[in-house]
């Protein structure tokens, strides 16, 4: 019952009482029967009012119970809990990426790895859990959000477990999220694309080097990101990564990214972006304060060896900046990024600079369209239009190719004392085939051709290393 009904019943009861008053007062002019009738009406109205109050109380209780009740759904296999009033939500998230690789490298090139800074000689084939993650994300009091993700696995034995995300956000301003905590700080198109959705097993070297300066997983960050229907922008202040040993100087960086999307024709998206990081008080990728170091594995991490590596560079500041370009038309997509890295060294030695870039193309053979999310200014993963079934649909199939090039040399003919940096050059060609049987599962197979040139700083002979690798990944995510 509504409040209106209760008020009407109360009014009726009051009116009856007012009519009964004169009847009792003027009993000489009223018969006893009329008085009894009025009393009966009052009792009836009183009972009806009591019934209305009881019924209204029950309805209010029922509404309150619905508000307090917890609802559960499994959209896309992701368990999500929410209260009836929508004030609190929690989604359980998880992923597991199991990698396999077989390397084909000559004995002579294997021996060179040890002379070029690798911790071992040769490349070890085998299996590796690249990542296994479990966490939760959601909202409370509608405008507040949270995310916590814990990750196991990595490259070799470098990381056994770590915090990837652990932050709070305020989302009460339309299109804007203000965030603080341990965040995978947005930097580069390849990096903001989820590891569940990237086209290849590993991100391109250009992106990995760019994010290593002041972004990446688990970076202590404070900032905001926001978007409209076609524009994205983010700006964060970042310090050390979670688990980094505390020092007197823990790093101090500004990380920014902006992107614009337009759709010239139906079923298309064109992405133009710019990412950059300025390290005001740099630290060497979670190491010694006041140093910068650029290095990466050759876009496959079953074996943890690195070939290109600048070593630690004592620096007062450093920055990286570069454009992002991507476009798709239905099931076709191209993407590329270029990054320029600059280090301002302490003292009178020249300031080195480096560069890296990649370009890639992919095609979903089964016709599913690439979807673009303005919230992150990045492409989402392929979702099969028809899940795989024996004798029925084959799921979704995708082919892809990428070429990447990195140059971490700077006056490498000079000694390090004279300012030379022999970080090495690396070229990688990758072709891949991806199968998406259902939304939560993906199988990936790749062939990589790696060519790297490096020499010891100071003019020693250039060492060239060439090898091939076949890699695969089995992925499950929810």
C-alpha cells in the first residue's frame, strides 16, 4: 500500500469521528440505532487502517530484502556479485597463460650469448607459465571503484609472485576516473591492450622499453584518465613498482597518454595517439636510483635471456615519447608505434638517445570485426560469433604478422668512459595463427626470426646472432 492510501484512510476515519461527535453530544436528537451505526463505521475504518499499515510495512520490508539480496551472474564466464540496490558489485577475474617454445640456434651463436651479457649460453626450449592471475574488481557506493590483481609467473625465475593492481578509484564525474594505488599505468597502445587481447604472445620491444621507464604493472601511481565518445586522455604521477627495494630515491615520473578515434566509414576505426614518460628522478627498472637501463627479451620469454641491453646509465633525467597509429576495417587491422628514448646523463658525457618501432597487421579469417573501446583507447579481443562445436562452428581464426626494430646503440665505437653505449640492434619478424574456440579460451602458434647485432662498448668486433623459434600459448581467462 502507498502512503496516499494510508492518508485517505486516516482522513476517512477522522471524518467519521467528527460526525460521531455531534451524534453523541446530541443524543436526544439521535436514535440509539444511529449511534451504534456510527460506532460500527468507526471500528471498520480503524480495522482497515490497521490492515493498511500492516500491508505497507510488509511491502517496505520486502523492498528492503530485495535491496539487501545478493545477485550473481556469469556473463562471459566472469562471476559477478551485486546487491539489489546496485550500490556494491564485485567481479572475480582470472587468467592463465601457458607458453611453450622451441629455439633453433647454432652452436656458434649460442656461445656468443654469454659474451654479450646474457646470464647463460644457449637458449633453453621448454614450457613456462608466463602468467597466472587472480583478483577482483568492482564498485561500492556506486561512485567508488577498486581493483586488486595478484600475478604469479613471469620470465624464468625473476618474479614468483607480485601485485599487478591494487587501487581505489573515484568515478563520480562522468567519463573521468581518479585513481590511486598500484596501477598498470596506461602508456603505449600495445601495453594498455590486455594480455588476454594482444595479437601476439608478447608485446613488441618498443612498447616494453617505453613502459619500463615509469609505467608498467604494479607501479605506484596517482592520477586520472577520462574519455568522451572519441577522445581519451590520461596523466599520472608514478614512483617505484611494488616490491622494489626502498631507497633514498624511489623514482619520480610523469606518464601521459592521449588518443583520438574517428570512423571515416562504417565498420571502421582509426586511432591516433601519443604516449610519453618523463623521469625526473629515474631509477633503473626497479634497481639503483639515479640510473636508467633499457633492455628487453626478444619478444618471447620461455627463455629469459636478453641480447640488447644498454646497461645502467647514470642519469639526472630521461624521457620517452612516441606516436601510436592503428586502424581497422571490419576483420582487418593494422597497428604501429614508434618510440624515441633520451637520457640526460650526469656530468659532461654526451646524452645518448635510442629508438624502437614496430608495425603489425592481422586478419580474422572467420569475419568477426575488431571492436574498439574508447574507455582505454585500445582494441578489444576477438570474440567468436559462433563457439566451436564438433560438426558445427569452428570458432574464430586469426592470422597476423609483425616486424619490429630496436636500436640501443649510441656512439658504440667509443669507450663507455667517452660516452659510448653498445646496447645492440635487434630485428624480429613474427607470424602467428590464433584460434578462439570460445570467448574464454585462445590457442596461439607463432614463428619468430630474430637477428641481433651487438659488440662490447669501445670498438670490439660486432657479434651477430641469428636464430628461429616456434612458440605456442594456451590461454584461459574469465
